[in-house]
C-alpha cells in the first residue's frame, strides 16, 4: 500500500510464544479509521472480547501512530496506547507527546499490538525492520527515569526512544501509566498495568525510514499552519498563555470561571491558588522543552533548590497534577507538589487518579467513615503534605492500605463500604480530571458520557469554557449554530448535548490523525477545513480530504468505542455523575448555586449520538449509517443493540 | 559581492522540538526523516538541555583538510563548505574530524551530508519557533553575539551605566 504519511504496516507480538509478525495495513483502515485511536478501536474491537480480563495474557496492548505522526504537521509528535483498561474494565486509551510516537513511525509501523505474557521481564526493541524481545530482568524495579537511561546505555544509543513502566506498572497498580521520553505520560486508565501484566517493561524504538507525503503541496499546507501558529493573533495569545507558561496557566483561568476543583471537588475556588499558579511556578523554572515538531512548546522543567524538597527535578507539573496533588487535597505548597509530581512520574503512576484517591480518603476520614485504624495508622487530614507523600509511596509500592488503594478508587470504596463510594468523584471507575460541570455545564456532560470515564480529553469544549473563545465559535460555526449550542453561556445546559457530540466527533479525528488537542483550541489552528487539505496532500486519499467524510469518520471512531463499552455491558446507567455535581450546588464563585442538569443535556446528546435513551445501547440505524454493520450484528446477538 | 551569511545557533533558546531536523530532511531528501537531517539536536531530556549541532562552515575547515580525495572544498564567496560527491569515497573521515559534529553520515546513501544553507533559505531557521537558529549576515551575527554575551554578564552593563543621582 503506497499511501503517503502511513507506514503501511503493523507489528503483532505474542509475548507468550515470543513470536512476532509484520502485516500489511488492511486496505480500508486508513479511509474508515484514519489512524491512532481509530486504528486502536478497530483492532481492539476485533481482538478483545467481553470475556477478557484486562490483566490477562489475552488482553492486547495497542500502541499506535497516525498518518501525521513524524511528518512536519504542527503538533503531531504524539502516540496512543489503548487496551481494555485495568482500572475500569472498559475502553482504555491514553495519549502522550514527546518523541516516541514519531520514532515508531520512522521505524515503519502504524501500530504495534502486543498480546500474551512473557514468563520473565522483557522489553521490546524495535530497530527499523529488526524486532527483538530482550531480557529486562535488570530493569525490573527501576524507576521510569532510571529505565530510560539503562535502556539507552544498554543499546548504546542516547537517542533511542522508549515507552516504559515504573514500579507501579510492575506491581499492577491499576492506574499505572506509561512514560515516554522521561516526562511524557500516557497517564490514564492504567495502561502501565497492562504492560506490567505482560511482564513488558518497555517498548524501545529507533527508526530511519522517514515519512513521505503523497504530494509536495503538503509542505505548503504545513507552512500555512505554521504561519497561523507562530505569527499574528494566535501566536500572541499562545505566547501570553500556554506557550509562555504551559498548562499551569490554567490555574488562573479556572479560578476566573470558578472551576478549579478544590477539596475533593467540593468547590471551584482554592484560597491558595496564587501559591500554585504559573507565576509561582516560574520561580522554579530551569528550562523549556517541547514535543517533537510542536509549534506551541508548552513543557517546562522545574527544580527545587532548597528546603525540605531540595533537589527535586521534574518536568511539569501540568495543570492536572497541580489540582489533583494541590488544590484538591488542599496542599498549597508548590515545592511539595513538584515533589509529588516527580514521585508519581518515577513510579509511573497517573497523577490524577493518585491524587483523587487521596482527596477521597481525606473526605471520608473527615466524615468519620474510616478511622486511622482502618488506614494502618495514616490520618489523612486536608492539606497534610506528609500524608500525601506517604500515600503516594504506599499506593505505588502496594504497601499497607496502599495495596487496596492501588486497585483504584472504586474497588477500594466497594471493599470498604460504609457509604464511602458516595464521595469518590468518578465516572465508570475513572476518577475525575480537574473540571467541574457545575461551573461549566458541557464538561459535566462530557465527563458523564466519555468512553473512558470522567475525563476531559474526549469531549471538553473550550468555546463555552474560555471567556475569550466565544467569538471564535461564532466565526467558525456562524451565528445560527453558535446560538444552537448556547455557546455564550457556560452555565446554560441547553444545546450542550449537541456541542459535546460535535466536540467528541472532532476529537476522535484529532486523536486518530494524531495531533495535540491544544492545536484545536489554543491556538485554534486546526479544524476540519484545515485537516482536510492536510490529509489529502499527506496521504493522497481523497476520502480523507473530504470534510464531510472526515466528520463521519470521527463519528464512526467514537461510536465504535461506545460499542466496545456496550459489549462490556456498560450503558445508560453508567453515563452518570457523582451527586456532588448533580445535587450539591456549587458553594461559591461564578458557578455559585449551580448543579449539573444532566437530565436536560443527556437526552439531547443521546439523540445526536444515536443511543437509546433508556438503555444507552447504540441504535442499529446509526451503526449501519456509519458502516459498522458487523458491530451492530455482534451487539444484536448480545441483546445490546437498540432496534 | 553578496553579503556573507552565517547560521547562528543559540542553544539557550532551543526547546528540542527537532522541527529543524524534520524540515531539513524534507528539503534535501523529500522525506521527513531526522536520521537524514543535516542539523541534529543533542538533548538532555531530564534537565531540558538542547543543543542543535550543524556545520559552522569553517574558514580553515578540518574536514576539507582531512578529506583524502579533495571532495570537500570551500566556496569563499558564499561562505560554504561543499561536498563534491563525484569525488567522495564515503570514508567518513570528515565526520570524525569535525569538531562540531556538523558532518553526518546519511543512513540511506552511507555518504556524508552537511548543511548547504538550503540555497540561501535555510528551512531550519524558517521553522524554528523559539528563535534558536538565525540566518544573518556575518556583520549582524557579530553584534548579536556580543549582545548575547552581555545578557549573561550583566555586570558589564552595570559598570558602563552612568551613575545617576538618587531621586529625592
């Protein structure tokens, strides 16, 4: 298959037998599923059925790139890791930037699928056409940072890229992450535990094959996008915000709209926000980093020179860590947060879930639902820096109460009982990321219906979120559409079902191409009318150069993941939110008095998504319309299709 | 005579995105392939240190002196060290003697490759977001370099400042 952009082949590895095979990319995949998340969704639908335990050898770990990966397309240096998720038992997917994704593409693979389980620790070494399963006994137990260095030393090449797990992944902590290039985390849903269950310490890769576009015009398209990102209005906005400060800049923005999760999502304002914002963080900045081929460049490295946490050197924290390990546990000491960030990264553990489990413990302890004795002598009091650190170590090492907590918040809450589940802020078993639907209605819905659980990255809409972004919605969609989404009012639930459906479909395309979502919102250089010419000139496929067909592909990719969850038995009853958001009014700030009117937004969303309002199962006609007839048949056989 | 130009590297600004590598390889080989780039960024990812390495187009170039077949020469007018591939035997002596790591071996052709300023419009400079690469006349490079040094040694500026009386 001589398509531009794609490698045209994928690698299947069975760690049980130690065999591997390279296959040609199926003919229609590019047109129907684009790449990245789309490829992963198709592959996992075909290979991982409902009986498969996420931590069993039968589960498959998919690492995928998209057609843009490795090309000069702005902000395209990413990859996706997908699998059935150990944390939630449903669709699991996590993306990361850095330099690993492009290296995999340069080695000549659009996708790598790993199944089985090795008897002893191994790592996969992909060096262009050569594939090797190497002994990793000496790497086992090492932190993620140590693992990178050791692999590079062993292979004698300091530019070898790797995606690795740390001690948390080895110990099957259900929210263990996968780290790439030392600080780029594929953080959510426990992909690191899948690797750990396979005894797979790392995937190391080096490539020299290159990515060739179908047409030279691709370079002109790229240069146009480059102009948009680095000159004029968008560049100025980027410099003053994300490019200049990274995602920590969001601390101030979220304070402004009253959506900064604080005290286990009790409120949206943190009285020490100024101690943990981008300005405060700048004092510790030592350098700036960038993912491959990025025009935004938002990563900063920080160092704590003195005091209790002296010597802490860490890339990040990002906004999510500042909340999960800061405001949401009431810690306002930035140096402590920098330290937690480094610990979690070194252990290879999702900062969001780790932090949200700590805040949950703090709340149930305060409410008297658990005692010091239940927690092995730990007294989780709001804002106690030492307790946060102790719990991070305990979870990553599965020591004491940490062994239970390492199973994830929902399993821990079910085991403890006593009504503690009521205070775990999660959807479908995934602890919520740092948003609050009460101050921004569409994200409430997006959390509830997201295919991987309570998380922003499958459907967060920024037009109605950021005070300055509304006008761009009018420019892009026109007045009629913008009004239909009620994009001017983030507290109005009307139109948000439509808006979220639209955003989810678009992000499905973004996650399949793959580019960074910041390129679609901040600076807003990418939309369908940018992707279409880029993909046409890159791949040479007219289908991908057609905006209408791209939109349908986005809907198809989203729906296939929804169907994956339906096959697991997850439907309407799990498209829900914690009563904290639906029953307890926001106590203060711009969202004061608000709750998430999920009952208003959900039916509108279901209508667009083509789901049955009662069961949440996909409708046959919608699946047929999206060319997912085989999926419909399988769901029908299980009684999980709405006729 | 055309102005002598130079490609200036400011590593303190580099973020390691390697866009320079990608566009360099595309311009020269029609393929986005950092392994075939004439400029390469050496990175320390843990501390965030990034240094782009590229040919400095030396006046008295070690590669030219070391080349056993005379395949390397210097074009004084354009200030460029150039490879005559019809004479090159692929021995890679130039790669090993270059004090800047500015010479590389193309993993496809197994021949040395080096920066040629892209015919006067260096793609790396054009696409460098943080401004770590500059393509400027030698005269401007001199001034810029001096200002850059001053940024690192503020005492020089302070010493030179006139002592203004305190505002009462």
